[in-house]
């Protein structure tokens, strides 16, 4: 994924507004969403906005980092200000949401005219994790999930890789060598 010199010049403009777009394949059908307000037509498709600042509903994305060797990318998505009915619908559908494919795109717009400055760039192709509902007190409610890459399992150790007696027995059944590490040793001498 690279930007041209023309893109860099366009991005240095005064009134540039970034936007994130997600093409999600839910079991109920495909949805095209963006982090702004209202519908936007770009790339030949209409994308629906999921933010509503007047209703107190805002969507934020974490950093989209370029993965380095041995780690798979993951992007945090947080929607705050969700009302009780929406939280319940997400909670009821959490198992259907987990594993849905999601392509994440980036584009920028001129804030004065609404015209795209830098067209679509696919930043990540991945899947959704199960959403988590975060409730802090009576008024703070948010939904948190991740868009994870294909090799998400690289971010976690494999089963049985712990350096413990249990991990050692998962690798080599019957091996009790690690049971004696950091254990009190009692020596018995027979006369």
C-alpha cells in the first residue's frame, strides 16, 4: 500500500478530512459503513454513516499499523454513546458478528466541497472479533471490537508453549522434569 507524490501534495491541503470505510459481510447481508455522518457515494457504492454527534454516538478507530515480521495486524473499533436498544441488539447478535469478513478502506475529502482528495486505499483485509459491551457507570456505554488480519493467531502463543509443568506435559506427556524446578528439595540420608 503506497501513496504517490501527488497524494502527498493533496494531503498537505488546508481542509483535508480523513474518513474510514468498512465493507462488512454480515450474515444478514453486506453493509458498507463509514465513520462519518449520513450517506456518502464513493467508489461506485453508497456508504452509510455510523456516527451521529448530535445523538451522542461516535465511532473511533485505533491506529492501523503496518505489521512487522511475526505479528498480525489488528485494528480496534470503538463506538461510544450507544443507546440501550442498540447495545441489546449487538449483544444478541454477537455470535453472528464474530468472524464476518471486513475490508477497511481509507480516503480523504476536502472539508469545504466534500469532494474526495485521495481515493480509496484498502488498508486492511480481515475479520471481526466478537463485540464487547463496555459499561462504565450509568451513562457511559460503548461497544468495542477488533478487525483482525488473516494471521491473527500469530499474536498469541500456541497451546502448550508455556514454560510450566502443564505446558511441558502438553508437549511431552508424562514428562515431570519441570515439576522439580523451584521446588523445595528434601534430602534424606540413610546411615
